[in-house]
């Protein structure tokens, strides 16, 4: 050995000696096999032996297909030929779950990286194989814990809805004892406000996703419920819904639902009073390049002369203004022959961090 660490025989590095390379090959933490174009294993390291349950020497000369579970075996030669026709460094079977077959017949989930090796004796492929059983096990644990949480969340939405239904029934029982027409109307309106929120929880536990609900379906059911409560059958009022299917999360759906509740009950109570029918239009749409636009439009009496929405004393308008603020939105009120309310708002993307819960009072 010379002082520069190289051996004297023509400058060859002793680290490149076959025996040393063999030790390096065997010390690799991933299993490695060198496969010829005909599918025969020409080299296998110690880890490959451990992974498949053979002595490494037993693997040499076997066909790689003997390490593939029976149900995937028939397609394997075609995959192998495809690789030899276009040999590049890549992962094998991307997007598919891969399994190795052990000598004892058991299967092991694996991940395989393929690397073409060009030699004077021809093209080979080096397959580096990782045992991913531990990862699969922890994935399964996570998945089942997620399923459990989903069931729990569904159950909670269900209970919240049931509790709200109880509140609504209590209000209904109280209403029966109220003689004064004005107070009775107040109780009735509180009842439909509670039902507006209960409906959101009902939609959430019965939908596919627990995080978002279809605004079109929700608002359709909500308006139907309001029409049943506030619109006499012979009123002649036509309700026109123009609702784009849009997913809203609960933090947005609650203020939107309550705004629609206030504006629609107002229109049904005030706009068409003493009139021979009319049209109420409720629209929700995505605006090009902007956020969402909610519109509640009636062709009824119009707001009272000199009405200032900013100074309105009714609970309804105050709630609408608070809820629009919660949505970081903008409210426009147009009145004349009929009334048109426009709420523009831009909900955060559905996977954003949850906002604080809706507040109804003054903030
Ligand atoms: N679409 C409408 N058409 C005509 N008048 C309306 C309309 N919406 C509201 N108003 C008028 O504005 C007033 C204020 O509405 P607001 O919702 O704040 O109170 P309210 O409906 O009277 O009571 P509540 O607090 O129960 O909602 C109403 O009393 C009504 O005179
Ligand atoms: Mg009102």
C-alpha cells in the first residue's frame, strides 16, 4: 500500500475490490437484486434474502416472477419487457400497491426503485426493494382512527340538530300560549331561525363530506321551509331560485343561511302584504374572478320611504349587517318598486383554518 492510500498494482483502489463491493452490497439497508432481461436474478444482497426468506445464494438463478404473488404473476413478464425496452431510472408500479411473495407463501408490501445497469454482458436492471409493512400498518391505524372521528363528527352534527329541534319545539309550545299576534310572530321567527341552523347540521351529517355542504340544496330546502311557514297557500307569490351548486363550509353556510332567512322572511312578511302576488328571486352564484354573490330580490312594496338600512331598529336588519360583516362581505340595498339586496363575499378556500363560530349579536 502506498502513502496515498492506493495499492501499487496499476493504481487500482482497493475499495473497488470485488470482495469489498460485495460487503457494501450486503450492508445496504434496502434489498437489492440484479435482474437480467430474461427475468433471471443474477445478484441478490443479504437484505433481499432476509426480505424474501431465502439465503441470498438461493435467490441467484431464480426467476424474478417467483417473488411476485400469483395474482400479479401473469402480467409481470410484459412489465419487465416494457422496462427493458425503455430503461430509465424510475419507481415501479407507481400508483399501484406492490407486494412481494416470501418463500413461506406470505406476502410483504414493498416499494421498488428500478435502475438500468449497462454492462459489457448486456443490460440488467437493479431493483432496490423496500419493505413498507410498518408504514402500511401505521397508515391503516390512521385511516381507522379517521373513520372513527368521522363517525363521531356525524353523530355530533346529528345531536346538535336534534337539540335544535327540541329548542324549536319548545318555542312552538310557548307560541301556542301567546295571545298577542305581534309576540307570536316574534316567537315564530325565532323558531325558523333555529331551524335554519338545524338544517345545516342535518345536511352535514347526511352528506358525503362532513366539512362542506351544497349551498344550492341547502338554500332550496331552507326557502321551502320558510315558504311553508310564512307564505299563505293562496298568496300568488312565485319563488324563483337561481342557485349554482357550490360547496360551502359550515362557518360560511351558517351566516349565509341566516342572512337568507332574514331577507326572505322580510320579503314574505312585508313586501307582498296587501298585494296580489309577486315574485321573489333568490340567487347565489360565483362571480367571474371575484367571490360569491347572494341576491334576494322582490317586486313588492319596496322599503318604507326614508328607510335607512344603517339605522334600522328591527332585529332582522341588524342581524343581516352583523352576518355580512362576519363574512367580510359587502351589502347593497336597492329599493324603489320592490327591493333588491346584494351580498358580495369571498369565502376562504374550504381547507383553510376554521374561523370562529358565527355571532348573532352586536360585535
Ligand atoms: N323586502 C321588503 N319589502 C318591504 N319592506 C321591507 C322589506 N324588508 C324589510 N322591510 C321593512 O324594513 C323593516 C325592518 O326590517 P327588519 O327585518 O329589520 O325588521 P322586522 O322584519 O320588522 O322584524 P324582525 O326583527 O322580526 O326581522 C320592516 O319592518 C319592513 O317595514
Ligand atoms: Mg325581518
